[in-house]
């Protein structure tokens, strides 16, 4: 059982790593209720708890797919597309914050989400 689990993680390492990142981002956004602050008109919509839960669930789904060995290619592709879309959207929003609001402290999150997006693209390429 443990050997199969480790083998599945090894075979789907990019997907596993990206899924851990998506789950961590979802939980982090869920905890920090005031993360997005600009533009002020959209702060309530961008800090919506339902979006954070959806991000976390998508990451958990991708993680389960990686651990179980990607038995259903269609579900793996769906989760990769959805997680990639969410991470790309967050990347643009945080880049928007960093550039237009002058918040350079968000640069590390822009870099990390770009890296996670590249991992998702690599995992999709391997499927």
C-alpha cells in the first residue's frame, strides 16, 4: 500500500506538488479574510470565502488524483484545467495588485503562483 502510494506520487510528482500548492493557497486565502484590498470596490467579491473553499477543494481533488495514480484521465484533465485556470486568475489578480497598487510585497506570491502554474502545465503535458 505504502509502496504503491510512493510510486504514484513519484510518477505524478509535478501534479502532486502543484496540488499541494493549490491546497495551501486555498487555505491561506480562507484564513486571511482581507488579503485582496485593491480596488476597494471589488474587495468583498475577491475575499469571498466560497471562492477560497472552491480553490481548496479543487486542489484536494487534484491531490487525490495524483495519489490514486490518475485512474480516470478525463477527471485528471478536468482538475488540471480548473486548477490551472484558478491559479492563472490568481496570478493576474496578484500581479495587478503588485503593479497597479504599488504593493511590491506581493511579488513573491506572483512568482510562486507562476511556478505552480508551470507545474500544472507540465503535469498536463505528461497526461
